[in-house]
C-alpha cells in the first residue's frame, strides 16, 4: 500500500495530456491549481497507514488474503459496507471536501457484480478478466477514476442517433486483439490525478446502442486520451495566495475533468462489457446505488467540519449562547445525523449478490442521496446565516498584509478575547469555500440529479404492497390477523358490534 | 416422507408475498404428486430447510449461517432464490425444481 507521499510521487510517472485555462499542463503534481485535489486524494492513502484509522481504511483482499487499501476492495460482507461509509465520513472530516477515490471504488464493485451476471447469461469471460484487472489495482494500489457520464449531446436522442458520434463513448472498431474507442466522458472526478480510467455506460442502452454498451479500463495516460480540467467558483484564488482560497490544502469538490477518447486502443483483457446492452441498466443502477449511499458518509463528514466552524465563529463573535444560534446549530446537526442514519441503513440492509460481492439497499441509497440534495443546501445556508455577511465581503489576503491597511483591518475584525482576527478570517474563508462554491451543485448532481433518485425511489417503493396494506387496515381486504385476535370472521364481528350498539349495550364515546 | 422445515423471516417490509410463494410451492408439489411434509416446528428433524426471506437482505439466512446450522437449506429472499435472481411469480417454480433435484422424481 502506498502512503500519501508515495501516491503523489507515483503521479509523476504519468505522462498524460492535460489542459487547463487554454494551456497544456506539463506536471500536474507541480501545478498549484491541482495540488489541493491531489493532497485530498493523498489522504486516502495516508490514513491507511495510520494505526488510528487502519481498521476502516484497510481491508483483506478476497483475492489474495492480503491487507489492501479499502478503496481497492470488493465488499464481501455487511461489515465491509458499513466500514466503507465510516471511511467516507472520516475522510470528509479530515479534508472538508471530496476525496475523489470513491468513484473508482464504486466502479470496481459495480463492474465486479455485473460482469459475473453477464457471464452467467452469455457464457462470456468478463468476470475473470475483471478479477485479473482488480488484482493489478490491488497490487499497485492504483486509484482508477470512475468514468460514467458521457457528454450526451441532445438528450432527446438515443446515443446512436446523436449528431456527433462522440457525444457518447463507443466502440469504433472491433479487432482481433482489442477494440478502438472514441467519445467523451464529462465531469469525471479525480480524473487527472488517477492512475487508471475505468469506464461504464451512462444510461440504459437498447439494441441499437450496442456499440455504446461498453466498459473497460485503460491507463490514465493511454495514447489518444486528453483531459480538459474544469473550472470551479473562485478557483484562481489559489494563485493569489493562501488565505483567500478558503481550503488551500484540500480545495473544493473533486477536481473534475472532461476526458476525450480519440481512437484509443483497448486490449480485450481490459474490456468488461462490449455490446451486452441488456446489462447496461444493471451496471448503471449498481454503480449509482453504491455511489448514492456514499453521500450520506462524505457529505456528513463535511457537515461535521462546517458545523464545527460555525460554532467556532459564533464563539469568536460572542453569540454562541444566543438561542437562535443554538437552534440553528442543532438543526444542522440533526440534518447531518439524519443523512448519516440513512447511509448506515443502506449498508446494514445490504445484501449478497450472485457474484458474492455485497450491495447496498438500493431504495435507501436513493433516499439518502435525495436528502443530500436538499439538506446540504440547508445546513450550508444555516452556516452562512451564523457566519454573517462577512463571508462574502472580507478583504483579500493582500489587503490584510498591506502595511497601509493591515492594522485597522485586523483590529476591527478582532472578535472576542482569545480569538485572533486572522484566525477568524481563516474560518470565515473556510465557511465561504464550503458553503458558497461548487460544493452545493456537486451535492445536487454528483451521483445523479434528484430526478434520477426519484425515478429509482418510485420504481423500488413497492407501492402495490402499500395499497394492499391500506386496504387491509381500511377493511377493504380481509384482515386475517384481526380475525385471529377477535376469534371470528370480521364481517360477523362487525355485525355483532352494530347489533350491540343498537341495543345500547356498549357505551359510545 | 421427505420433510421440509419452513422458516419465515420476521416480515418487516417484504418485497414479495412470502405466504403466497409457499402456497404456490405446496400446490405445485401436490400437482406433481411429490409427497413432502412441511413443518414449522423448529424442534423437528428435517431433511431440508426452506428459508423464506421477504427481501434480499435475508435476515433469516444471515442468522442461520451465523448460528452455524448444518441442515441443508434453500433460501428464497425477495426476488432471489439462493444465488439467482428470480421474478416473484416464478419463485414457486424454481423452488419446486430445486426440491425435485434433491428428492428425485415423484413416485409413479
């Protein structure tokens, strides 16, 4: 297993084509715009070596029996699923942002589960291939990015009907030794600082979309792959200094990128789905289930940080005992722990799939994520409320360091005794970073937008059974439990009751 | 006569109608002329256990494995039977197939 430093050094071995702000980035490790994201991913490696966290950060490989980083593990028990979300909360607490590596973890697990089922139906050998690939991931402690979402072009059209064929990643050619693929994957978390790319289809495909029904893995610097790093709110503050960035060590959200595949060769041993459109729905839903359940872990870790920051600011401003502050903080805590309860429930209600890997409870995972799309906004709103207007009007670090303005600014921003003004500004910048920037829409759309969760919730709610329950309680259906309690047929019972009422032998109140 | 111990999970939020699945199984076995004795008595010695779980989480199977039970079992769990996904309406048919494999064809 690599530690944090070794992970960062391992990225120097990549020779990929990355563009940002119109320029080719020669060394991603040395680029200040990327460093916070790299530090965050490094945390997933570093904590695996910390005896205080190894119990949840590492697991025993079911393939080799060796101790591995949990981010390369296939869940093989309910305990694994529970530890996975504990790991998410821990990393959210340590970094205050997205640590990126869970997308690849969920991709590994989803492809593991689905390739087994494809082979059962079609007699293919995808699962064995994938296990060989997984062994490499575990042995090298790689971070694969999970590349699911395509560019998608005109969403009213199926992938095969798009004006631009590359709107969806697809097979261009099938060769004896592999396939040639082209297309584009969008907003891929941690893409530029991953060792590998693991692709999955973005939606359910039909027969006409056979060539779009595709999953494979390639090295991140494979020939024909180009990255365009995405912009974020206030991103270039990282180039202005340290303080204004808010979270200069770990950044904000995951550092997403567009991945362009131009005639990329993938050898068959790294192809895990090539045309089995009937299994695209399973792969998408399995991945989405794992990923949506995570949000009740990582975002609650972030909530722990922002709740702590809000309470600290309230103390620094001398308002921590005001009843409305206590009420707001309590609201924030209750919402965060509600999401945590949801994600724990996803894990505890998980199940063993035919492949032997464990999957979370899909309905609860979608409920978890739907709560996240609302509650993150709400607890961040309360953080802004508690922090005050200063979070968007603070002077810059340069003005705070300018001898002409430094003294008066720091004196006036001093809070209660014992709270240095620069610390107050640091904390306000952190709250600004977490509550104003890209983290909010990420909570909305990451792992799928609310409408996607609602589709899944409606599909899996068991509404027919709920109607039967209601009909039984209402007396429309026969209630055999009630009949056993009263010791007779329900109709006969009510006839007797009515008769007794008429005879005024029971008191009505 | 071949005996099957019938165990139901608690039924907190089942994805399938467990009792209907078992009724379908019993009727199916009867139609095929397969003589099987079902018992819910937990102390009876049986040839096979049928674990009827309402959902794929399969509390009953989990508990049985945890307690180290040694009797052979078939686990119906939501829309799965043992290691295979099965639509709810096909659960009785799959269970009959599995039981028939264990006890052999019905006597003429």
